[in-house]
């Protein structure tokens, strides 16, 4: 009974990974576009003190900017959103495929094959270089350096 319950929960978890509910209110939960695309009217158009336009022009400009930005974004996302989602989905699937089926196996294969070379290299270093550097260290161990200040 407990095994069947666990198996059922695992199936639900696996299904939920592909059919999870999306948040229609918070559409950037990881805040990846927080600093990039937050452009308001005040970020683009500003009038310094002493050079003000008519209040009606300023209000109309604000409304025009805000509404046109809103509707242009909605129109572009309606026209290009789904095709670009397909392109990006394909691209990231391709990257994942290459990484899973080519990059990681190549790296693992290289690490397995280089292990033999690493052992031979290590043996050569210990055989030839260690005695040489040990002899040099014994020669140089009696060297004394002294500093004198001459007036």
C-alpha cells in the first residue's frame, strides 16, 4: 500500500514538471528583467526647471508614451511571442542535447583517458625531477644572505 502511494506521488511529481501552473500575476519570479526593461516616461523624457511645456502637452505626452509602449509590446508579443518561443525552445533543447549527449561524455572520456597519461607523467617527474631538485635544495641550503647598511 505504501509502495503504491509512493509510486503514485512520483508519477504526479513527474507530470507536474511539464504541466505546472504558471503565475499570471508575477511573470518574472526570478527577476531576470528587473533592471533591463523597466523604462518609464520619466526615464526617457524630462524637462529641467525653467523649460516646461504646457501642462496639457506634458500630460498628453505621458499618456501617449505609456499607452503606445503598452500596446506596441502587446502587439509584438502577440505576433512574435509564439514563434520566438518555438525558436528559443528549440535552441535550448539543442544546447541541452549537445551538452548531455556530446560535451559531458567527451569530458568524461578525456578524464578517463588522461588518467593513464597523468600517472606516467607523475612517475617521470618523481623519478627524474625530484632527485635533481632535492640536490639543488641541499646545495642552496647553506647559502646565507646578509644585509649591511654602509654609511
